[in-house]
C-alpha cells in the first residue's frame, strides 16, 4: 500500500450489480474510473462507504407510484474485513470506523484496492452503527455525519493502512471534501484541531483534485455552521477563514473548490457552465467516459475481437470499426435485442416484437431530465407509429425517495404508456441497476435523452449505447455536444438557443417528433443499411473516444501528475 500515490474518494461506487453501493451515474462513473485505473496500472486506492441497506429497491404499483424497500446483501460474500480501526468525532462521540477491501483487477493483473467504510461495530451506539447504512438517506445531519466518515475517516483509515505517500487526493463530487479538514488536521500543532494558516491551506491545496458533476443547487451540499459545529465538534469552526466557508455556511462544493489545485467539470459544456457559476475559480474540463469492456455486450465483444484486434488494450482502436461488415454488426445487434426483449418477457412486464423499432430511455427520474417529453403529444406519437413504422418504448429509472416531483414524473410516464397501448407499446422496468443498464443500452435501437439545457453535466448512458452500436437522439447538452454529428453518430433534438422552460419543452417535443417521423424511422425501416452505417459511426467515433481509458489518461496528465 505504501506505493499508492492517488487516493480517489467517492460517496458511491458501482463495483458489482449485487453490491448496492451506488445509486446511478456518479457511482457507475466511479466504478468505471477505478476499472480503467487498474487497466492502466495507475497507482490508485479508492475510498467509499459501505451501504448495508443500499440506495433502495424500487417497486411500482399498477398506477406507477414508486415505493422503496431496503436492499439485503451479504457483505462478507464480496468484501474482506480489514483489522484497522480509526475514530471520527461525531457530535462529540468517538465513532469507530472500519474498512472492507474489494480488489479491482485490471487487464494485466494490476490491482486497485477499494476500501468501503463501515460504522456497524459493537463499540458504537445503535444510532452510530447505522451511519453508513443508507446511500443518500436521512436528513441533513445524517448526510453530514456520513460525509465526515467518508472524508475524515477515509484519510485516517488510509494512514492506518500504511498509505503515507499519497500525492493526490481526488474528490469525486463535494461529498468527499471534508477530507481537506483531515489533511489540515495532520498539519496542526499540539493542542489545535485544524491548522488554518495560509501555509497549511496552500499545502493541502497542492494535494487535492476536485471534480464537480452538476450545475444544480441540490447537488451542492451546504450546512449551517451551527450544524457543522454540532456534528464535527470544536467551536473554532465558527472562526474558520472565509476560504473554508461560504456566506457563513459550510458548503462542501466551495470547500473543495477553495482547497484544490485542479478543478474540472465533466464535459466541455459543463466546464463552461461551471465557470459561469463559480466565476472566481479556474475550472477545466475532462469529459466523462465509460469502461469499454464492462459496457460492451458479448456479441459486440466477439465482433470487435475478430475485426479490431487490440481494442481492449487500446480503446482508440475502435476507430477502425468504420470497416466492420454491416451484416455482422446487425447480427450482433439482433442478438442483444433478443436478449433484452426476452428479459422483458421473463419479468412479465410486456410483450414486444423483435422487428419493431425500440426506443430506450433510462435515467434518474428528475424534472430537468424530462422523461415525459416524448409523451407531450400522445396522438402525434400514435400517428407517427402508424405512418412511419411501429414503435415500442422501454423506460426505467428511480426517483429519490424524498423527490415527490420525481415520483410523479414516473407516474405520468406509466399513465401515458397505458394510454398508448395498442398503438405504441410502452414498458417501465423496475429497479434500474447495472445489469438492466447493460441490457438496455445494448438491446434497443435508439437511445433517447431529453435533458433541459444547460442542466446536463455530462451523461454517460448514451456512451454505453454507442459502444454497442446504438445511436442517440438527444438534446444538445453535456457530452452530446462533443459526440453529436448529425445523421452520422445520431441526431439532435431542438436548437442551441435559450428559451423559457415551457416554450423549450414544446419546441423540443416538436423537434423530437419530426426527427422520428421524417428521418430516423424511414432510415430504420426503408434504408436499413444506412441506419447500420450510423450504428457503425457511433462505435467508431464515440465508442473510441468517450471511455474511461481516455478519461483516466487525461486525469493522470492534467490533474494527478501535472507539473505546475
């Protein structure tokens, strides 16, 4: 462990589908990052939390209303308990923290260890034993307690494990930014809790890297300073320098921004948006990616093995996918589609036909993602399916348990699907997770994404689809600003101009319907080879670029070991 020089901290991380230590895109990105770091032999160690009850298991009733149930899983089946213990001060109590080890093994056998922190120990009170149970559960106090365990406990557990020579601490979103306080604490003289002097702050800043993932206020945790004092202890919190506070509050995004040598957004567009929001900070951009081997379905892996030797070791080799035989691409796609539709039938969700054009949409159910945009004019959608060719729809995605608007969004989609039955079959699949994501992004004919610009930071589901030859139809935001070539890698929705939300929704819906009726469906049903050429370009242009192999290389060069 002494040779590890990069410590990667994330509140959630997707390691295996059966381990509910993630909720969605942020955690999946973290898992893919660690997998590519292992492939590239980056000397990394990762830290997250052990969520014994997970995010939640989603259940939908007949009307589409979501309820949540805890996830049951056996920790010992996946992880090895480490003997080291550390304390974290929570509300004046010394809460004991342990770590469980998971090994991510790269293509060459190189291992990146992941340590999942856990407070479920008999030495802790019953209340403290549950601090790491639920991902994004509880109130503000519970969230801040968790973030103290992750950031402060994470640094301490790494030191206990022998990681003394870490050169960079990478905070994947602001949830981990309390690690900066642990690093300041290491520089404090006897009798002090933290060292707040300019020299100490600059020394910590040189160690830290911060990736921000959202322009939405809800994604930036902020706590009243009185709560911070109560949870973290020591009244000197109230006298912290302004560089560590934001308008008198503890804002974890601002803390990370002020104490990082390198800050980045997760797409070129998101970098621009972040610079407008945080105008006093230098914010660069490293566009997200996905782990190519993880998200490429077996039929396409076999196809690439035959025609693109070396693609696993060097994802850029997928550029030569332009030369793939179209009949073999279509055969691989049909294998993926049969597997997906067979899974849907097995779940008893609905019956769908292999030769019908299948659109997939799977995102967290949040208002700005506009999952119901496709259903804005149901009669027009029916008419398009009647005139241009049959359409069938597969939807999935969870709403946060406290997000009533997100739950109502799911309900509207389910109700709209019922109104369309007989004309446009629609199925909303429960409990969207890594396994379902793999099936959907490989098995549909088109990936739909409808966020309200400029609120999409990056998005990665369309990247997964591209690796499997599934083109995207998306609003021009996030990564699609970089991956979109009209009619070549997919298609755009709407125009690049600012409009009021309702006017924007009407305009984007009209654009969506036009593209389906006049461009995409005629191509699919009457010019199949041309449609397959779009699929091939999606692989060659987007699959070869929007992967975590390229992304991690950029972090290594620009953030981790950049000479300044």
